C-alpha cells in the first residue's frame, strides 16, 4: 500500500442489496423510514460493516463497540453489586487506552500526541472523529463523507415473522409457555449511498501533527475495499441477505476543483426479467467536466445486475469490473 498523501477528490455511489433481511432497523425493529414512507439506511449502517471488516483484519479502529468485564469496586454498594464482574461496553477513553496501549490519554496529555494517535486509527483517518475526553476537545471532519442511502426499488415490501423461542419466561403471566418474538425484514430493497472523498479536510493538521502528511492513498484504498466487500462479509442474523452489489468511483485529477452534488439522486433502479437494472444515464452531465476527471470505476454483480451508462461514449475513461473479483469486464 502506498502511504503518500492523496491530492484528488473522489465522488461516488455504493449500492447495497437486501433480500429478506433488515439492513438498518430503527428502535422498534422495523426498517428505517422517512415520514413519507421511504425506506432508507443511515450512514452509520454503511460504516459499521466497513469498520468491522477493518477490525477483523487487525487495523486500529477506535469508534466500534468492544467489551470488558468490570472488576472495579465503587463507593455505591448497590451499583457495585449490580455492575461488578458484568460484561460492559468500554467508554471512549477506555477504548482509546485499549487500542493505543501503553499510551493513555490523561489530563496533561498534549493534543498533538492525541491527534497523532487518532489519525493512526483507520476509521478516524477516513471518517473523522469527535473526541472530548480528559480536557481534550478535538473534532475532526472526516475526509470521507457518506450520505443517507435510499431504497430505489419501488417493489419493496416489509415482512413480519413470528419466532418461537425454545425457552419460557418465568417473569411473564403465561410462564408455562415458550416466548414469542418477531423478526421484521424487507423482502427486497436496493440502497444507494452517495459519498465524497475530500483530502483537503485534513490540510489544517499538516505541520501540527508530527509526521502527518494528510489523507493517504493507503487509507483511500482500504475504504474502497470496504465499499466492495464489507456488507457481503458482515453476516449476522438480520444482515444475512445483505451484500454489496454496486459501486461507482469518479476520481478527479490531482488538485482539480470539481464540486459535484450527491450523485445517487441521478440514478434509477428497476427489475427486468428478474435482473436488477441500474441506470446511470442521468449522470451524463459528468461529461461536461471530463477535463477534471482522471477516471471512472464501476463495480457490480454481473450475475444479477445490469448497468447502463454512457461514460465511455461521452469520452470519459471508464473501467468496469466484477465486484466479487475486481476483474475487468
């Protein structure tokens, strides 16, 4: 991986397919929806599988849930009895101390040292951070910004399944019966997330943090990898059936001043003969900026999806690849 500073902006879209699963549930267990009934996924749902993938690969990831067994005693005997030796999520400071051990954040720790550690975490390097611990008040606007991912498939339906537990709940009135639960899924949804990569967000830290040269090509490639496989790799009970099906990367030329809106609003999704059709014709206006664009990369599931675009016909350099193996089509 190249650790040189990255100097070009990137705009793109990531597509997530969800079949009989729940990509992003609200606190009631139902898929997240807007007030007018549109199904969507939050940027947090998008980032979590990527952070989980990085964590599984041994990368330093700060903003991810991890656990500890609390062995400390407190002055509050009741709290001590209820909390001691129980499994608990780590606090932010505890997570920081854990992944940057033996270094710890204290009241007198220089902010330069904290910043250097923060930028060594791959999730902070990409998505930024808000760190307010031990008299530190640090807010880093991430180089990578991700919007909300709206379902673009009109045929999506919400399904509710009753689940019978093998155990009874003695605290319920009907204590002799097994408990019932509910699993709520969407039969089929296709979420499309807009994102931008702006390395200039970190320019203000160059010269402040020792050895820091800004957002790197290495960090971008790790983000790109997550965009192609993280959702597919993250198989939990509710996420089984969710997978990466599409990705678009519009890479600008170095230092080109190109400012584009969220691109997902210009695409459509439909089904034809059982296959998903992602229509990118609405992005033809990109050709007006061909002098500022280095190349375009399209990745998709060639077995289930058809992608329509005019990028090459409009004189843009465009590479199309299988999202599973990155081989050019």
